[in-house]
């Protein structure tokens, strides 16, 4: 199965586009770059559940920092 690099690149881009559309429908609030990074991490063996937990924790921390301190 020898595919040209341009064909692989086009296929990868199409896959990311489809995943991005799905993520928009699911309201994940992930941009294409972040989504592509997550896909790459999962393809490298990162546990998807653990990755989701990290993303949620980072969002919680970001939201907490965005709130004004009660002093």
C-alpha cells in the first residue's frame, strides 16, 4: 500500500476536518489545532480518558483564575 505523501496529508486533513465537525456538534470547544494535538497524543498511546481529564482540569483552573478574587 504505497500512497503518496500528498495523498496521506490530504487524508489526514480530511480526517481532522471530520473530527472537528463532530467536536463542534458535541460542543467540545476545541479548535482544530488542539484537536489535532489530542489526536496525535492518542495515536502515540496516551489514554483518551486521562487526556480528557487533563483538559477538563485545565479548563477548571483557567475559569478559576478568570474569576476576580474575593479579598
